[in-house]
C-alpha cells in the first residue's frame, strides 16, 4: 500500500549501492541542461531563470512519484512552444511580462491537475491511441515554428510580435537592409560550431550545445558585443524559487483550461513514450498510470515554485541512461547540482548573446523534424500521411491545440473507418472436405439450406451498418433459412450491436429459420449475457464450433438439401 502511494520506496534501497553511477549521470545532465534551460525558457517567452527553476523542481517530483528509473523531466522544446502559443493569445510577454509569467504558472498547474486526475482514473493507456504520425507531424511543425521564432535573434531584425511563418518570411524579405551582420555572424558561427562538434568530435559531442554557446559568446565579444547591436540574455538572478500560489481565479481557469488539456496530453505522450523507449533496453516495466501521476504532481508542485510546464526530456533521458544511471537518484542529483550552478555561476549569463542562443535554438528546432520517419510514412501509408500532413500544417498555420486535436481526430476517423468494415466471408466445402472462403476456391460448394459465414472484426455501433446491410441482402435475395456465423474472429460485442443482433435473430426465427453462432468467445458473450439478450434470443443458438453447429442445425431442417455438401445433408435426403 505504501509503495503504491510512495513509489520511490521501491528503488530507495538499491539507490544506496548505485550512488557513484547516479552521481556521474546527474553531473553530466547538469552540464547539458544549463543551455537547454535558457533556450527552452526563451522559446516559452519566459526569462531564462524560469527554465532553471523548471529543470530543478520538476525532475525531483517526477523521479519520486513516477515509475521509470531513467526518465528525466524538465523543460522541453515542444512543451515550451505550446506554452508560448497558448499564452500569447491573451498577453504579450514583451509588453506585460509579469502577467505572462502569472498565466504560465496557472497553465502549468492546470496541465498538472489534468495529468494527475487522468492517472488516478487509470487512463494510462490513453496515450496508446494517439497515432505515431500525429506526434511526428506535431513535433516537425513545432520544430519549424521554433526555428522561425528565432529569426529576429539570428538576423537582428525586429519581427512584429505574433507574426505567422508566412508573415515572418514576408517581413524579413521586405527588410533585408535592416539585417545586422554582426548578429548574423554570431548566430551562424555558433550554429556551425555546434554542428561541427556534434557530428565530427564524438568524445565531446554530448556537450555540443554548451561548448558552442561559450565559443559563440567569445565570438560576440571579439565582434564588439553590445556596441554593435549584439544583445545579451542578461544576468540571471542568483536565487532559488520562492513559494507562491498561482492565481487560480475562475477567469484564468476558464481562459486556459482547453490549452492546459492539450498541454497535459502532449506532456504525457512525450513522457510515456520516452520512458517506454528506454525500457526496451533496460527491461523495466513502466506503469503508465504512475507516470501520469508523477508528471501531474511535478507540474502541480512546480507551479508553486515558479516552474513552468515540463515533461520527459528526450535528450536528458538518453544521456542519463548512457551515462550509467541506475535509479531516479540521478535526477535528484542533477537538480542539486543545478542549484549550485544557479547560486554560483548565474552572473556569467550576462555574457551570453541572444544571437548565440538563437543559433542553438534553430538547431534544436530543425532536429525535431524527423525526416527519416516522415519518409517512412510517405512510402508506407497514404492514410498516415494525411494524418501527419494535417497535424504538420495545422501546427504551422493554426493554433497548436487545434493542430493536435485535428490530427488525433483524423487518426481516430481512419481507425473507425477500418474497424467499421469487418470482413464477411462466405464459407463453403471444397472437394477435400475442408471449410474454406468461397472467394479462394471456385470449386467450393454451399449447402442449399444453410449459409455459413465468417465475420472478422468486432460487432459495435460503428460496424453494425455493414453487417445489417449484408443480412438484409441475403434475407431478400434468396430463400436461405438458416445462417451460421463462424464467430472466432469476433473480439467483442457492444450494447448497440447486441440490440441489433437480438432483433435480427428474432426476425429470422419468426419468418425463416434462425441465425446461430459457432465458436463465439465467452468474453464476447459478456454483454449478451448481462444485458439479458442471450435469454431473449435463446441459448440454444450458441455452439462451441462449426461442426457441432452444422450438425445441430440440420436436425431442424425438414426439406432435403439440394446440394450434398455436408454429411448431414446426405442423412436428411435418405430419410
């Protein structure tokens, strides 16, 4: 019971033996998160200090109450862009930063509350129903948006606030003369250095962002810095987050609830997907519901300590695993080290140019465009390509909430379309006395009194129309009196289907002969049994297999069979 409420009790005993490994992994992650914290906070429209706070608070809570031993939470690219896009509709961070920050904390609390509630309601499997193509399209679109949001820092041009991708491009081309060459040199220099280290100097490639930012700052210094229009990020306050209750007024909650739900869902998808991908190599069992609870608590608690919304980090989790972390203590160590950095080294961020950060963030955005998987989707599935495209272009040209929901709904539509058309095969007896799909063998024959069909797919409200049309056609087009349904492929029957089946069977029993089930799973009979449908249609129409059903149904047939297909047909004719 205690381990369910406090999951960290399961790994604390083994954490004592792995402290050296977790310390090294935590220190490595601290070095990596420093540039990320600054960059992601800027993407979210917040001062850099909020990136540090998020990287300090959320990993600790998520580590204590999540289920993954290696997942590290904190600020992420996609979450940051959603935070910015959700809030900028209500307040401009450049004109009223205080109000923007206040709403960001409210948004974070609401997202965490939704995540925590879904965890309590055991909705951990919900993320499994979000198509992979939705995520690929969304992250690619977010990557493009992130890159375009940095154009003003990369070129030193004041892009109007809230400009779309097309507006940004149009404004840039109309104002090419305003480009600051010094700023552009710093941005491109930082970008080139980062790429060089990442792909050509493998021993230090994991620190490519940090090294590139340091060298970019040096380049900015030699180019004249502020004197030539190269603005710096500014000094980050050397202070720890203070406790403050978010402004959860009725107005704020109503304003941000829809955006918070999208943010919550995206955060959960990210976190659970990352945790499961690492678990493939560690063989750890991931509890999706517990991850929901852990992520929810981390955001709820974080909102009281000046942290904006966080989730599982692809980069930091991968580094954590590769660095040899054994338990979630590595996340806690990373946060403690970051506290030290904030208290001792924060003043040095005054030398960090926005142009260098812009170059790094452009690289982060471009890295989110997964061309490998986009190409796979393009080659393998037209429907998945439509889902990906709707999500991608929706992200670029509409609200992010709309884009994500549109992608999910389109994915569900295609799923429902596929499942609403179960395969119905007519079975006959081939010359070798085997039951086979009539389409596959032209020599197969049907009994003149019994039609045997196989339904491959579940019977639910979406598939009833096709099955109903099929039974109407065989009822009207021939004089067949008995239908046996080979039901091995029916996985479940819902209430709507149960009502239709009952009415259809009663109609056949009254006007023809009957409809029978062979091999229907017990779990599929659950609704029929509990809803009283089975007793209404009669329990004698259910048989364990086709052979038994064919034998028993023939006992009810009075006239001889014109086609001697089954052994039972011969018996009736001889009588």
